[in-house]
């Protein structure tokens, strides 16, 4: 019996739940295409307050909820909710927390002011996503991350979670998108990102500027493969990562039918 290969999508946004950039629709299409092509697919995203639970039929997964996510000296309870992606037989898991996500806006308040806790929100989301997968007991062959908020996940997987059995065969694809904010993630961002003594100061060097660009740069440095998901990616990222020795790179192609992604999933899962 042939075991299905498993793909986990971890994103800040996914159509129809949240659409901040054009790649939200691509994540939706990729998940469905991979599922229809014989992969076992699961998706994870934050349960931002803008997502209507009733409309999208979210419900809590009690057996998965109850995890506490520790960041420095604080514990934050993690609640897991799930919905079925419309027109597809696959599940999307939503990570929720009263302090982190239950607000009426995503990254900026009603006056368009940047939330000063967006840094710790991203750390919570990245760590929470990986802890959720551990709770699943569902080892993914491919982890496809997209959106700046997932930028710490490739580094976490190569350091703090390196010896976790559930991730022992996982390969990481990271999609580089456009810069969507100009603010920083806070003076304590690097300190708070050190979620384990397995993370050393040098491991955080790509993230040193604590901004949108450094989140993408850091993720690209640690990922096993890359894709460009937007035509408006920062030139420094294009120069640094369009051709990387030992890493397969998918260039941006707005007319793509996404088959190159399926081929890359196959290639990574076979390594």
C-alpha cells in the first residue's frame, strides 16, 4: 500500500477566509490542486477577528485545544478551530487566542496604526503552528509557508524543532511575497524569538533588522526551496534568492497553472 505524501500549508492568509494579497488565492488553489492530485493536505492560519466563524462554519477542536504556548516567561493558551475548505474535502485549522487575535482588525487598528505586539503575535503563531502539528501526530513531508508572519518557521524547524520526530522528514518551501508593512517588530523581537536554548544568537542574524524584509530574508535563508509569489518582491530578495545553489526556486509567473509547484512538492518529498 502506497502512503500518501503529506503537505502542510502554513499561511497568514488564505482565500476565502482572509485576502490581504493576491497570494491568498494561490494558497487556496494550491491546497485544492495538491489534494486533488493525491496528496494528503492540511492548512493552518490564524483565526483573526475579521474571520466570520458562523459564515465559514468554524468549530473548536476540543482534543487539540488546551496547549499553552510559552514565550519567554509568559504562557498563552492556544485554541484550535477547524473548517472545511469550500468545494474541497480538506480541512483548515485556525489558531486562536483571546489576546493575540480577537480584535476587529488584522495588523493595524481602526486608525491604521501598527499594533505594537505584532512581533509577539508572529512568534506565537509560528510556535503555535508547530506545536499544533505535534499534537496532530501528523508528520508532514512538505511544509509550505507563505506570508511574513510565518517567517520564523523555517528557522524554528532547523533549530528548536530539529530533533522532533514529527518533523524529521519535513522539507520546507517558503514563498517570498511583497513587503506589506514598513514598521518594525519591536526591540525585544529577537529576544522573544529565542524560544529554545537550541536557538543561538547567530541563528537569528538574518532577522536582525526585525522588519518585513528580514522576516522574508530569514525564512528564505533556512528554507529548502523557494518560490516568488508576487511580481513586486523587494529587489534585494530577488538578487539574493533568484538563484541559490542547492535550492530549487520557482520564479513568479502570473499565468502559471501551478504544476511547477506540484513538481517541486514531488521532488522535495523524494529527497
